[in-house]
């Protein structure tokens, strides 16, 4: 029998769990009792599927999609998703389990290839990366900061924009943010169920499986922490953030550079421990070091000539 639907997604956007959920709870396919969760808490475990819910990553090169005449579901990403996605993909996507807590970071060769790391790292840091290279944590923070400063150049958004130009005609969208909100998830599942006639049986067990999936995302409990820190910065309230991860550090660095003129966050493994320390640093930032930030695409709403010069190099 042919595919009921093709689930197409970028690595780390939970496409494997969506395949499992639809296959398990559809009455169109044989019963599945086994759970898909691995020791790394992802939905990547090899179990017996019906093979009627196909899932794949789009090809980097055009044409990006397979089975063009069949029904597709594309898991979509928007700018507001990038912070949490970046926090979870390095350990979960492909079960790479990259440790971002140390002062140096190593990427497996599969990670480097999957996320096409080398061209960007060479452009920015004049370094060729392989699995033996120890990347200073502050360099990786700077790399992520640049993505947050200019989200359209982020890998997820940049690739998605290319995919959207070549969509199969029969494509439905499923926002990645739905995986992080139970009510939104089941709302989007209900839309798929009605439009594709999947005959899903959404009972108490389906809710239990979703909650297991969500609880397996260890960062979920601190999903909104960066917004809390930024709100406190705006209101000049103290907030201890000594335990935030390097992705959150990058996000806060980007926000500070966007909102305080002419300053650039230092490139060092040490990072601010609380709002008071950061606000003092901003207030006492030496006037003779202030200059237009070459990382910002625009300044006062117009193209930043220093940024344009940098990207032309």
C-alpha cells in the first residue's frame, strides 16, 4: 500500500515523534504498543512501523522533496522558535548528544556534515572544523549570536525559505512550536485528522504519550527563562542567571547588542552571572571603545554599511 502522508522536516524539529504519533493512533494502520523513546529521550528508537507514514529530511539541493504527487506535512519553523530549537537540537537531533557545558566543544563528523558547519565557520573564523577540533565555547556563543541577530541567515530559516519555493502541491503545515504546547499540539493534530481523514483515536493514552514526549525535553522547564531575564534587564531588576546554557547566553548577547548602541559582548568563556553585573558593564562601557556594531544588518532602520562591508569580504 502507498503512503498515507509524507512528513518532511529539518533535523531536530520532532518529525520522528509526529510519525510515531500519527501511525500509532490512526485506525488505518496496525496496532503499535511499543514506545519510541531512546535513552537520549528522543523518539528515534527502532520499532515496527506500518511504513504508511513516510518521513524524511528535505535534500539540501533542489529538488528538495520526494514523492511530489503525494500528500505532505511540512514541519515549519519561525523566528520565535529559534531560541528553544537551538537549545535542544545539539543533544537531541540525530542523537548527537553534543555537550555544550564545557569550555570547549567538539562536534561529531555527522553533525558537521548534517548542519553544513564548515563553510560558515571558515567564513567567520578562518577555521576548518572536524571531529577532533576543540571549539572554544565563546566562539560557539558568537556563532549563535550572529544567527539571533540576523534570523533570516539562520540555518533553519534560510533552508526553509528555499524549501517553500518548491513545495509539493498537496502540503499541509505543522508548526514546530505545537510540540511544546499540549493544547496547540492537539489542535494541529485535529486539523490534520480532519483534512487527511486519518481516523485518529485521540484518547487518554494519546495525551499520556504526548506528555512523556514533552517531559523528555529536559530544557522545557526553563523554556521561557531568557524572556524573564530580558524583562528584568528592561526593568533594571536583578536576576541570577549563572546556570544558563551557551545558547541562552548567545540570545541575551544578541538582545543586548540590538538594544544598546555601539557595544559588543566580549568574546571570552566567562559570561555575566546576573543582571546587575551585566547592567553595570553596560553603564560603564568605555566611550572610547564604542563603535557601530558590524554584526547588525540595520542601524536606525537603514542598512548598516559596516555589516554590508563585512558580508562582502
